[in-house]
């Protein structure tokens, strides 16, 4: 795999200086097919590591099932029930990610307004009467 600097140099030599792929390969000491791939690509090369997965992936369905039953169950209790024998840090992180999906909505923190139901006028009062409902209106104070 070539580096970004090599990719840029290959494209500069080929496009700006007009060297052939064979001449670029000879000058940089790389294969001609590498030069052809670099010239044909629109983006610089990027290394992407394949995801390895986690030890928690195997027990995630059990964590989800326990979270459905009791969303606030402590991580230590979850670890006991699923037979977790590794460190708790990685299990805590996964439970922290999954738990919000199973927690009930807090009714106190939900404030909702319909469009036009509420208006806030700071340092400016519109020169129109605003309908407040029940045939009541209020203008600038």
C-alpha cells in the first residue's frame, strides 16, 4: 500500500510533468501497476482496519433481554446473571450504550409545544395583536 505522499508525488509526476507510468515507476522505484492505480484513483489511499468485535458481542442479546425486564438493573447484577467472568469496564460501557433504549421516558422532562402555541419576544415587541385563544388578543405592552 502506498502512502498519501507517494500518491501525491505519483499524480504530480504523471499529470504535471507528463511522465509515463513506466517512467514514474522507474523514478520512484515502485511497480507500474501501483502507478496506474494511483493515477486512476480520485482519492488518496486510506488504511481501514477491519473491526475486531468485542467480548461483549456474544452476550449482548442476554443484556438486551435483561434490560427489557429491568432497565435500571446494576451492571454487577447483569454480570452475575449472564455469567460474565471478565473485567466489568467493557461490560459497563456496553450497558451504558444500550440502556437508554430501554429506559422509560421521564414524564417530567417532556415539554412540548404546538407550532404557534408559544412565542417569546425579547427586546422587540411586534406591532401586531397576537391571538391568545377564546377571542382574546394581546398587543405590545
